């Protein structure tokens, strides 16, 4: 079966509104959805979550709901949320975000019956995809990306793996094209190649294709990112079942309780502390379940622990400090450190999810997690860096909005594998790129009115921070129990849910019961627009500009 779909390139059906007309005839209306852009013209897995955040921030609730409905349909009919809705992706998923995506849509529509269906589908996916073999490692209790496909991934260009296959073909004295044909037909058996392609497909399931962090080992790594996402599933389900279903909920596979999911979350948090947290470095690291050791690669995905809410107060303090020193670059957060990436040569080219590249998902999850843990000043600073990078490219290059940036050089112009979607002059998409657009709309809600004016004037980050006296360290700026204005989009709902899980609750308690902790400011909900580490520059007296506290205006006018 797996081999049979490698050559199938069909688009798979998604959800639809099915009704009957006056004559009793079936009326089938497929639900519209958003695609990433450029050559990516299907509904992708984790792209859709970030696109939905942008849609919800802009009030496009129905489109965001449609995308959740499509994911529920995929789980029901295909067994998982797919990498994208093409037939050759039937064996591969992508990073799971369904619980938070569904809860954010629910906050906008208030339909409890709909929420129950979405969460029930998420539970099915959790149990049948992410917490069973081959993705579950029973020894640690943690999960790995490990799709069930075999052989060369069919979506790649025909010559993509020639440098990998070449040495094997040379040993047999045949052409690379002939070797690939025989290998695909099972006429040649090569265990080393089999293992390579299992890991390669796992990298693609991770969404981080490609990076030296995961190359040739991804299926053996209990990654920080995946286990943070699964912790968030567990915490979301516990809080949602408590809040909306009285502590227990009927699903497609039976009755489940909030206590069950709370227990699962706590067990995962303990395992993550044991295997992923590095006390000496103050970072989370991926864990190799085959070698039984932590990876040495320093990845910005360590900050996902803040978004998930699984870090303690002490861990968060050390994590933010370590992450700012390692990953904060001129144009935002970089994917990993230069040291971890290693030396680049003609035979060892750069990978697009390594240093010096930055991506919208990493920025957005970091902002949310930092704000939730009391680091609003850091979150706003990082958001300003990223939005400046986007705005500068848009202004200087006739409206270009690419899929990624070199955040060290603050440019979209570079040569790397797969190129940079949206920058080729003949293919500049007027619609931008999905998660990049979303990061702009969401990012604006983190900025103070002073920062928005500076961004509109294209004030370089370092110039703005110096003139405004903005903090550039990793200090906390408020207690996690407060929400300093401007309150970012989704922040209030996220805080309500995150406070229901044990790790963040302990972090809050540690702060609230420490009266002599000078690193925190206990700001009330009625705090002024600009937070205490962003004083307005001399002469800046406009404190009532166009509802900038809420982020409701200004987004469309800025560019």
C-alpha cells in the first residue's frame, strides 16, 4: 500500500457543507480554506494553525473554522491530520496543533457541540498517531516524528537524492537513475538507504525540512517541539473538559475525564524534565532514544516549552536568558546557533531551518510563551525585530513577502535549498505567504503605540531601542498573573487555559508568593498602553492613538 501511493499525486477531498435542494438533490459545497502560497497550494498541517491565528486576528472566523473542520474530516477519513491533502501524504502527519486551534475558534463562535467534535477528533489523533508505535518510545514515554512511509519521498525533484544514491550506484557499476528504479521496485535491498529515508520522511513530518538538527536521526529523536505540542494537547484537553463539559466528555471512543488528561500532562512534563531539560545549559534539548543521550544541537524550539506551559518558574528564568543570548538576532529569532549548525562547505551546504534563518512559527510561539511567563518586554522586542524585517523587505522590494528570512543579515535574498518562496520576481505572490502574513497581524498586537509609530517610520531596531531606552536583556517585566497593555491577541484566553495546568500554576505561585523579587512588576489590568520598559521618547505625548491597545486598527494602514 505504501509503495502504491508514492506515484499517486491526486488531491484528497476535505470537508463540505452537504444539503439538499428543493428537489431533493444533493448539494455539496466544499469548505474554502487558506493555503500557504506560492507552490504550496494544498491545506498544509502546521501552516494552517498559524494561518488560522492570522485569520482570527483579522476577524475571518469562518475560514479558520473551515480549516478545523477539514482537519476533523482528515482524522475521520484518513486517520490523521496530513502533511497536506495529497494522496502521497497519507502516511505522514505534521506538528499537531488541533486542540489550541479549535479552542481559539470556539472562543469566537461559542458552539460547545462543535468544540466537542473537534476535541474528540484530537483525542483520536493523539491516541492513534502520536502515542502509539512507531512514534511512541515506550522507554521514555516521549514521542518522535516517525511516519510510516518508505523509500524516497515522492514530492521531491527527481534529482534531489542523487548525491545520496550515487555511491551505492557506483558500487554496482550502474547509473543513478537505474539504481533508483531498481530500488523503488524492491529489486535492490539496501538497509542503510532504507534507514536514511525513514529519517528523511520524519524530518518532513516535523515541518523542519531540512536541518542538521534532524538529519539522519529524526525518527530516533524525541524532539522538544513535538513533546511540547503533545503536552499542550494534554493540558488543553484537561482545562477544556473541566471548563466546558463539567469534568468529563463523551468522545468517539468513549467517555474521558479532565483528570485523565491532567495526569498524562504531568507524566509528560516529568519525562521532559528528565530527558529533555539540561540543567547545566538552561535549555531543552532533543533526546536520542536509540543512543540514549541528549542531542547537542541548540534549537530555538526550546522556547516552545513556554508556549506549552510546561516549564517551571526557575526553568523559564534560565531558559529565557539562555535563549536571548543564543537565538536573538538583528531581525528576530534564529532557528539555531551557528556552532550547532557547523561549518558550511560545497559538500555540506546550508539547510533552511538552521542558522542564519528565521521562520514565522518560531517567532509567534516564542512571543506567546514569553508574554505568558512575564516577559512582555522581551516578547515586544522580538516582535519589533521580526516585523521590521518584514516591513523593510516589503518597502524596498515592491511588496515582497517571503516564506522565511536570514534574520542575521536581515534579508530575504539568499541561496539555500528549495529557494525562498515568494521572492522570484516573476512569481512574487500578491497575497504574500500564509504564516508570514499571520505573524505580521499577530505581531502588531504585541507592539506599543510608540513601537508602531517607529515601525511605520522604518526605524531600525537598535536605533529604536537606544532612543526609547528599551530593555535589551532577558529580564522579566511583569508577573505572569497580570496582563500589561497592549494585551496581545489571544493572550487573555491563553492565560486562562495555561493557568489550569500544574507547571505554569507552580510558576505563577512562585512569583506571586515572592514579595522581594525585583525582576517582576505586578501590573494591573488597567496598566497604561506602553509597558514600563518602553518609555516614550521625548515629545511623544500621544497615549490615545487609534485603539492601539487592542490592535484593532492600524494593521492595514501601516504598509
